[in-house]
C-alpha cells in the first residue's frame, strides 16, 4: 500500500460493478468488473484479452454512456485482475487547492 492510499476508505463490491476500460485514444475498450475502489485507486477483473494493449494510461468508464470516467495508470496485472491508480491534474499530480493559491498570491 502506498503512503497516498493509507487512511483512505475503500469500498468493496461483493458481486462487482459493471464498468469499462478504454484506451486514451479510444482505439480499444474492454468490459470489466469493478471489485473495489477508493479515492486513489481501484481493482478490476477484465473480461477478454488484454494482451498487446497499451495499458500504461487508460480511462475507467463508470457509466455506459462514458459521461463518468477517471483517467488512470496501470499499477499491476495478475491474470485477469488489474490494479489501477487514478491520475489527477497534469502529469498525474494532484491539483493544488485553489484557496491555497489565493493565499500565496495575496
């Protein structure tokens, strides 16, 4: 467990939740079961082959229309199970709090 994920609450789904993963450029898409999720990461079971796919960065689609999604990076693959980490802001860094920015410029 990383320092960032310590102390964050994790929700585990007993039957999984239907989601999809999709390439950043939209060239491929796979159905998955979301097994667990927190503010920082998630665990998935992928349906179908992921062999040959670029999994460095991808989208986790949380709705069938694609309107709810998170940009992710692959952490680990073990057979059909995969761990992903959510990226935030540019280059995966957590965005700065706007209120702190105002304090710095005041």
